[in-house]
C-alpha cells in the first residue's frame, strides 16, 4: 500500500545534505544600492586636466619662445670637510663614509613656465588639445605665434592654410606643454612657411 507524501511546509526552502535548509536572501533595492556603493571606488578614474601654453605674440613677444617643461635633476652630494680629511688620512674609509648634501643640491621645485595653463572641457563637453599657429605675412615677412587650447581637431597633426594676405601653419598635440617650441624650431617653421607660400603664389600665377 502506497503512503501519501506530505508537502513541504516551506516550498521556497531547499533541503541540503545533512538536513540543513538554505533560504537565499532577496536582492532588495537597498541591498543593490549598498552593493553598488561598495564597488564604486574600483571604477573611479582619476582625471587630470591637460596643460597647454596660451599666449599671443602680438600681445606678448615672449610667446615666440616659451620655456618648455623642465626635468628636475636629482640632487648632487659632496663629502663634508671632516669626511674629506678622513678620506685623506684613511683612504679605505672612502667607501664607508656618507656624503652630505651641499647647499646647491637643495634644488627647489621648478616654477610653472610662463603661459602654461590648464585646459578644461568646453561647454559642449569636448576634450581639449594643445594647438600652435604660426601666421606669416608674405609681403613684409611678419610673423605671429598663437598658442592655445583647441576643441575641433584636424585630421592632420600639422597642416598649412593659404589665405589672401597671410599663411598659417597649424599644429596640434595632446600632451602637457607640447605646443611650445624652441627658437630654432620656430625659425625653421617660419622659413618653410614663407618658401611654400612663395611657391604657391608662383604656381598660381
């Protein structure tokens, strides 16, 4: 004769080995929010603003040749007078003596170069980049340099534009202080701009 099996009093629980039952907790909205807050620090990315030179040589001639970002050299050390005397009398102590830093080794942090400023996103949320523009008037060979933050990148990193009265050499980059250049580099760009401009004028006539 078959015996009738009684149903479980709690159908949501499952019987495990050893007679233990396990009830899985529900993911309530509060639990979801708490879980998200615990994971949030792992997805936060530290973002720093891009720094570019921003100036116009028409307003400040120093814009022609800005000072680039400098690397701070490690401090140099020299032995103290007492240690130097010990080294003379006992040369074997040279390897064991420690050097003391001189006053010249106390190098201060390099000051921020002139015209170097942070470029934040524009009102449309676009990422900035650094840009340098060299204007050259062909008739009197007048040069002007503009360094700024740009937001509408060109397909080319450097390009030339031929206008009615002047030529433009525009270069763009995306690292801190990359739109700065030495005087020799600026001179070569200016000469190349004039030469190309004269050739274009000659070919168009």
